[in-house]
């Protein structure tokens, strides 16, 4: 080699060595096997090649997209090892409970561990002789700084007749890939025996595939009915937004489990959803279909129409958002409206579902303390959070699912009542165009601005948001509901109550309070709380809840009666309790209440429900 050639060679080697740490790893490879699945274990290997010359830091997620609280997933990871391609053991430094580091390596690392999973819902992982479900954040350790690197997953399918369902991209029968870590972390994997349906939907000049995979113990006729309903739901959801999203790789997959061991849960993903339920389809078709509708609406509302607060999801910390009332609440309103429009439920059933939410939101005292924006913020505590210490939940919190659904219902009927030929559907289409299709994060202020633009009435939008979204007021629905021939009224007028009867139970010939009492009910005001035992009311000995009902039956609201009770420390107390009218509310149609409907009401309903 000439002197000049040698210099060029040395320079090239120098450049490669200097720049090598800047070149990304070509692919991160995961290998999965399930030899001990009968005891709920999986073996997972991660293969890193051509690593930069710096420490390799590995993490286990603490949060999972679609949930907003913390889960310590690392508690189910153990038997952690690392070696190089030659089998040489590499030292692993424990940084904290879910972070590890390999400080010295030669560029190639095989990192392995055992995963335990036996919780069948959308957030955790479930490994058994019956099936394998892996929610990626709960199952997979990942490398810091390699988030942009493509990922391949090699699955050792333990049964020849089991299928693999995932939104990951198939390479071969048992190898799947993701373009980067963000796509991978959002791509659950389930392996089992499915009944599978596929159909195609045309939208926006494109034809896309919808897959429905059902893990079940149902008859073929029940599953066929279920599939037809799911197809109708897909079509109705598409009408709300005017089109399907552009699903990555042209398909969307429902991964569903209807088994006695499952938890009732649904988890949305960009191109798929995982639904688990212990309610069988034969007897609980409607309630299961409500969750199907809810999760599919999320393909627009959260997976693509994203709050700016969740644009960059933090897998290691709690994720706080003030827009969850819109993300989950508006979706919860539409889940029932979609079923009505698809003719899966009737008008009275729809009113029953919405009425349940109104009854809860309007009667629980939490909104005296917190607006729906603040309830959204509190998801970090109550969205699947588990506490060793008790919380005062019934007095301080209303689920943003129900709260937001009631506000969505109110917004829809108020828009339809006050503005010609526009509705919440038009609002959702506008939000989709402005934020979903443009991949632009939105805020509550942006929602208010779009409502003002849609209606042409900035004052209406300002009042609605200031009173009901940022404020703690609840809408007066009486006049808007009359336009649709609907009445909101007391369910049991003139009947006496001292609070929620279902928090009482018969125990040892006494009636015990099993929940913290609410500050807006007579129990609370009389000094009665959890673990107290009611002994006597109105000079009548109380041994069973039926005794309480008989006493209440001979009184009217506002009557004052003497109540005797034993505190949990054994002290006997007595107090005067002022009875109230049962708070329960109900939504009913004019037809049910015997009121004649007009042609104007018929047309209002037709535009709303068809």
C-alpha cells in the first residue's frame, strides 16, 4: 500500500472509530419463549448488536399509555442476566427498582430475564396454559437512547394451533417488527386460539381491513351476531368523524377476550384495542358492545386527537392531563349513542345508560370541590390506582368518564337546541380536522375556540366552558331535554331516605355502615360513618336493613327521628337525623310518561339518533 493509501486507510479507520458511537444500532431484537407458562412465566431475551461505546442503560416502564397512574411493573421481573455473544457474563449495576446499567461491554449484549404475569386485563400481562397476553410496557425492558431504532420480536409460539394477534408488522409466521420504540410500546401481543373475522371498509378513497379476534367459550351463532354488531359499530363511529383514520399498515384489530378469569377492561392503541371481560357474550351482549364502541372511538379521540399534555407520554412517571373529561367522557357519551344509532339498543335503553351517569354526577358531592378539569387531573390517583390507606373518594371525586359523558350529552343537546343544523358530531369532525389529521396537540382552550367557531357564538362557548368545564356548575337540562321529548325527574318522589341504602349490610344481628358517608346525606350530618352499627331508629330495634326500610316507609322527607348507633370503638351514640327525599334521578321519554310528542320532537330525534 502506498504512503498516500495508508494515510487514507488510517484516516477512514479513525473516522469510523470516532463516529461509531454516533451510528445507531441497526435493530433491537427480542426473543420470547413460554416453556413455563403453566406457572405464568415467560423468558425474554434482548439482543443488542453494534452498541455505541458507552454504558447501556435499561428501564422497566412504570406507566402505560391509556392509563394515567403508576404501576410498578418491575416487581414481576426477575432472574436478570447479561452476557456477550461469546457467553461471557457482563456485570449488571442496579440503579433503582426499575433501572439497570451495563457499564462495560464490547458492543454486543444479550440481556435476559423472567417475566411473571397472571392479571388478565389491558394494562398488565397474562401468561397461562390457556393464552398469553403481553401489554408491552408491563412486559418488556427497554434501552435508553435507542428509541428510534427498529425492533424485531421473535415469538416461540408454544402451541401449533395458536394464533398471534398484534398490530406489529408480520415478517414471517413468528417474527414481527416495529419501526421504532414508540410503535412497539403501543402494540400489545396476544397468542391463543381465536375465532377471527376480517372485513374491509372504504373511506376517503382508501380500503382498509378490520380484524376481529375473539377468545371465547361461546356458540358459533352468538359469535356471528357479535361480529355483525361490531361491524355496525365501526360504520357508525366512522360517521361521527366523517372518515376512518389512516391506520398504519392499512388495518385495525380488535383483540377480545370473554373468559371467566378476565377482568373487565378495555385498552386503546393506535391500530388495535384489547378488550377483556368476565361477562359472557350470550347474556351480556350489550354491555360488551358498549366497550367495543368506546375503544373504537378512541382510534380517533386520543390515539390521533391528542391533548398536548399527553403528546409525549412518560413511561417512567405519572402522566397528568386536564383533558381526560374529553378523551374518556365524550367517548363514554358516544359509546351509547353509537349503539342506539346502530339499532343495537332502543331509545329507552339509551336514556337509561345516560340517566345512570346523570344520577351519579348530579348527586355525588365531589363537584362541590373540583371541576371536571380537576377531576381529569386526579386520574393519577384513581385511574387503576391501588391504595393501602383509605381515601375519601365518595366525597371528593367524580369519575371523569361519567362527568365528561354528562357534559358531552349536555353539549350535544344544547347545540342541537340552540343552533340550526349543527351538533356535537360537527364539533368532533372539526376537532378531527384541526387536531387529529394535523397531529397537533390541543388544550381545553383550543376546544373552547373550536366550539365558538363552529357555533358562531363565542359567548355560548365561553359560558359553557367557564361554568361547566373550568367551573363546578352542572347544566340545567330541563329546557334542552324538552326539545327531544325527554324528562329528567326524581325516581322516587316523596319517599324518605337517610342516604345510600346500599352502603349498609346485615352483620351479627345488626346493620353496619360499610362505606364513608357523604357530606350531602343525612347519615353524615347525624355523625354516622364507616364501621358504625345502627341499633335503633324511631324507637324501633334495627337488626336488618329491612327494618330500616320499614321505618323509612312510615315517614316523609324532612321528618326528624331519633337514631341510636354504636361507633366502631363500642361507644353508644344517639342523634336526631333529618330525613331527605330519595335523590335518585331518572331520564324518561315523553311516551313513557304519557306525554304526547310533536312532529318537531320527532324531527329532533331523527337528526340526533339516525
